[in-house]
């Protein structure tokens, strides 16, 4: 049995599950997102190249992926540190940092931020979406990929001794590519060896979450210890949502703070507002899924930091929790979503 059994693994070492406190289960503190750059609309080229200024903020909020500088969250370590100190003050305890290979994971920075702020930070093992896979990754067998992921959890990743405490976010596109399928199978095999938490980024299609879970299941993964991210841009129909929920994964609403009219990555999507997200949580609770819900902001660009007029890492604690309570969700259920469910998920078997 690995030494991680019964514990949570942070970038500073193992902790008792009760030490976590309120936990955001899907955030990024340093990463780059150039892989997802979207060309600006005709006529917007000037805005896309201009420095970030107050008068451009609304454009930036609606077109975050067309502004190159905005995709470089790794340039904002000081601002992120300030945010984490505010997050602690607001009652936050822990953050799962989902940056994986392909979008510039930086474990020494995560360790430094954890030391300087007192926030428990849990890092992610494995690989992001196919467009970020190297030729070397694409050629690897499932066994080789499994060995690498296991090593990132047991011994440390990226040539450091800093260990990952979850596998993911594991990136998948739609349709899921061959290379992504291998990574999913490797994820399931590593999870079988380690008894660790897993988190998946689905492709932008309503069938994507279910398909990713099926591949994990067939490879022996523990779905009850797996999180499906980004449901707020994936499944809208309540009946389809309940069908997916029956598969048994955690259901994560992790784009709190994101309110856009035209979702740049999929114009067919009507992105939920925060109010609709809270309504969806209340619906899932009524349907009996309060033990399965997790929430976060998935901050991955500069414009969502308070430094750039964004909502920051404390938005859920400061604004969403009061809204949940005023919409019939009890304090006990809020605590489940923010404390108990993350704890259950993050504790190694
Ligand atoms: Zn993410």
C-alpha cells in the first residue's frame, strides 16, 4: 500500500484530509494557453494586440482567447500570490491546480506559492489535450504513459521531487483522439495502482463527458473517484444531465465567474450565467446528487484576476455561497460541496 493511502498529497507533502478546509477543485495558478488562441474577429486585430486597459476590458471579457498576452497566466505570479492571500482571508483552505503537461506546469512555482501563502496546493499529473501532445508522447505505449504518470505521483514530476496529488486535468477533444484515448487508459491503469483522485477535461460536445467516462471504465478506472470538469459548458438538458450523473463521477461546475454571450470555443453553446449555475446545483441536489457536486472558477487567463478587473479566486466564497444560501441550498449542503466532497475525492484509497 503506498504511503499516500488515507492522506492528501500537496506540493509540500502529505496532509491529513481534515486539514484541507474549503477547496476549489479546478484552478490554475500558473500556465500558458497559447494552444487555444482564437483569431480575433475582422476589425478587432488592433484590440487583440493592444495592452490590457480599462477601456478594453469588456472586449477582453467577451474575447479572452484572442488576446495573446491574456493567455500568459505564468507572467502573474505576484498577482496570484496576492489573490491566494485574499482567498485565505475569505475562508479558503486549498486549491487543486490542474495544470498538466502541455500547458506549462510549473511545480517549483506552486511549491513557492504554497509556502508563501499557507494555501494547500495539490498539483496535477498527466497530459492536456491532443494539440499539446509532443511527437514523443504520441508514440508512447499505454504502459509507458502509465509509468510516467505513476512516477509523477510517487516520486515527482518535471525533473523535481515535487509530487502530484491528482491525475489531471486529463485533456480530451471531441472526437477523442487516439493519443488521448491512450492517455485515458494510462490514467485508469495508474489510478488502479495508486488509488488516487482523477479529473477529466471533456471535449466541447454533450456526448464527450460520457464517452471519456466509458473509456476510463473499460480500462478499469474508479469512476467514483473521478471528476468530470466543465459541465457548465457541456450538458444543458436536465434529462441528459441526470443520465450522465448516473455514471457515478463527481459533477463539477467550474466556470463560476465566466459570463460570456458568444463562447469563443463553441458558438453553439449558450454559456450558463452564475445564477443558472446555482439553479443547476439546486436541481442536482434535489435529484439526490449533493455528495457528487464540486465547484471552482477554472481561472486560466489574466483577465479573470482581480488585478485585471476580474472576479478572482474568492468569487465563490464571497458571492456564490450567499447566493446558494438564498436559493434554498442549506449551509450543510454548501459545506458538503466545498469541504466534504473535495476531501472524499482527494484522499488516496
Ligand atoms: Zn482547467
